[in-house]
């Protein structure tokens, strides 16, 4: 069995697949002390562990320690690359690109083989554009919803608003509405920019992943929802390496 892990800033997601690619277990958990406890029944059958991470060195060490309590199988970290299966990174120093962005693009490219945008709506929102020849055209990194909420709470304490999960971008009529609707308004503006860029660049499709993907879709993003896109990319890479 193969264990695939996407370790982000706030969550650890994993997927356990057998050698035929059949998903046996799949979950998304908060970064708790024992995030892999549900895997204990399968630990003796794990042959490989592939990890995509954007975490700090400390979080990587914690991840390895948690896995060491589960299995002795070596952990293999996978990072951004200059190229993979015709996909070409635009970064001169590819080590500076977050592994999750690259692996999401790998999955999108290998499945669709045409121009696309990938939106990963997580702790940070990342946007990446790829043309029909597989060339990465560049992208954007923006604060995600939770990050913006924390900023308003901590850095503008006098606002004093409560979170509201309702998505409404109309003008607010109370401080709470102004803050919550303002966050939706920003997302709506990003959605409009994504549509405009996709048309201008001739991109065929927008793919969205991440914990806040539903928010983007509700606010009008014309995209295909692809949960677990980073794990999909790792799985494609593992299959390519297995074939030699």
C-alpha cells in the first residue's frame, strides 16, 4: 500500500491506496498529535510514503515523528520541479515554489492536457495559470479566509465582529455585516478577476481545490471542484516512478 500525505499550514490530509490505485482510506484532519491513528490497522501493509508539504522544518520533523510511531517505512518528501511530464515550471529557483502548488498543477496537467487555472483555496489562496503547451505562466498568492478573519480580529480589534458563515457580498448595515460581507466581496472580486484572466489568456478550464473551494463556487466561480488535487498529483508521480 502507498500512503500519500498533503501537509499544509493548518491541516494534514492523507490517502491510502493499494497497488492498483484503489483508495482504501481517505480523510482530512486537523494537525492533532496523532493524525495517523486511523491508519494503524493498515500500518504493516504500507510500502511507500510520499509527502507534499509547505510546513516549516519543525512541522516536517513532527510529521516524521508521528509517522515513525506508525511504521518504519522511510518518508519521501517531494518538492516542486523544473519539469514533469511536459509541465514546465516558470520559477528560476523551483525550490522557492510551494510543493502543493506544483503537485496540484501536475495533477491538472496529466488529467486534462490543456490550458487551465488552478485555484487552491486553503489557509492561503494560490492561483496558477498553465497554457496548452504545459508552460506555467505564473500565479498569485493571497491570504485565505481564515487568515483575513484573524487579521481583522487581531489587528483591528475595535471592529469586534463575530464570524458569519453566510456568504453575502451586498453592503453591510452593521459592523459584523460589513466585515463578513466585505470578505465575501473580496472573494467575489477575485472570482471576477479569475474569469477575466482565463478569457484573456485563453485558458480552457478552471480547477478549484482546498477547504474554501465551496465558497468560491457559491460566489460564482465557473470551475470544476477537484478535492484532493495535491494528493492526486502525488499519486500520478508515484505511478510514473513505479513504471520506471
